[in-house]
C-alpha cells in the first residue's frame, strides 16, 4: 500500500520574509498566458503567487485551466463549487474562494471538475467574454469595502485561445508570459501578440504584455542562450532577466501538493522565483498604465 505523497512532506506555517515586498498602488491583475503548452505557465503562476504572499502581500490565484494543476500545487480542493459556477451560474467569486494552507495571505479560486464543459455552456450567453471581468469587479468592490484589499490577482489560463482565456485577457490589464528557452516558444509569443491585438481592438484596450519570464533555462546549452538573447533584444522592458533554471525540485513539488517555495525554499528554482516576485513587486510601486485603477472598468 503506497503512502500519499502529501503526507510525507506536510506544509508547515510559511514564514514571512525579513524584508517584506512593497505593496502596489492598487490591485494588480495578471493573466499568465502562452498559447504553447508546457512552458512553465502554471508553475510560474503558483510559485510567483506563493513568493508574493511570503512577502506579506495579499494574493488570489484564479485557476482557469480545467486540468486544475494550480489547485494541485496549492493543495486546494477541487471537489466543491468552483469557477464553473462563476461562469455558468453567476455565483459570486467570494463564495468559491479557498484559503491556501500554510499561507496567511494566499487564496485560490479553484478550477473544479465541471470547468471543462464551461465553454460549451457559455456559447449562447450575453457578453460571454466579460463574465470574469464583471465577477472580479464585484469582488474588488467587496474587498475594498471590507478593508481587505487584494494586492495581486493572478489568473492561470489553459494553453489555448478559448472563451476561458479570452475572459482572462478581457479582465486583466497585465499579461505575464513564460517563455521556455527553445525556438517553438518564440513562435508561441508571436501568436499571443497577435491575439492580444485583437482583444485590444474588440474587448480590452488596456491589456498588454507587461512581464516576460524565461523558464526551464539551461545555461550549458547554446540554444537556451540564443533564445534568451533574442528575447532580451525584442522585449528589453518587459523581460525580467532572472532565468528560472531547469530544476528537479520545481518538477517534484506539485506531486507533494506544494509549490517549490515550501517544498525546498533554498533550491535554485525557489530562489529564482523569489527574485522574480520581488522584481514584479518593485515594478508595481511606480505608476504605470497597467495599474491606474483598482477596479476593472466595465
């Protein structure tokens, strides 16, 4: 009889950093997206969220991927109500949000099992591309009134351009793009840029790529360095030039229902994600077009 992995290495209360991360001027909404799968999108979303929360910031992760991998990494239950009910039954976001064990300031809106069928159910809905935006508007207003303002909302998307991803891009102003250090990933970002231009014209003129992250980086290979140099040349302002290494600990952590930040906080991958999160937080202290308003304009 096998022992479940999550019982082998339990999450104990997460310690806050000695040097807290600065709060953004208003709530920052990130969509983590890349139309190419397997680039470290969910891994980056959950680890950056965990690192920000360890820095004393209030963070909400919204899992829009029907596979629910973000829920797995955060140890969140997917059996009850989740994002399907928000999209199809107009359930308030606040009613399905769960606290993440061990993190005082980290929450998750789970992708429950039914989310895989949400896009079919949404086909005939009015303003179907803006359902998430309206739900987030209500949540932000509710949190503002209660004095429990969120600092960051991070939306993890499926690796496809369906209604769920379109909702995420319509809701958020900032897009974080993880790029695996190989040439196929460069093609993926060109497709995303094309998609964003369509979203900007039709649904959300403020959405833009604010952050690019290099993932699965192996400095020993010429290919990884060539791709990194190409990204540096084409996206000098958007790139956070702290490559996330290809590391076993990062891959192992989800099998224990943890992020690498709690699984092995001293590992190279955890250290890199912590540095990336701090850089994101530092960028959020200056006034930029992406953080002009705490609520989403309907």
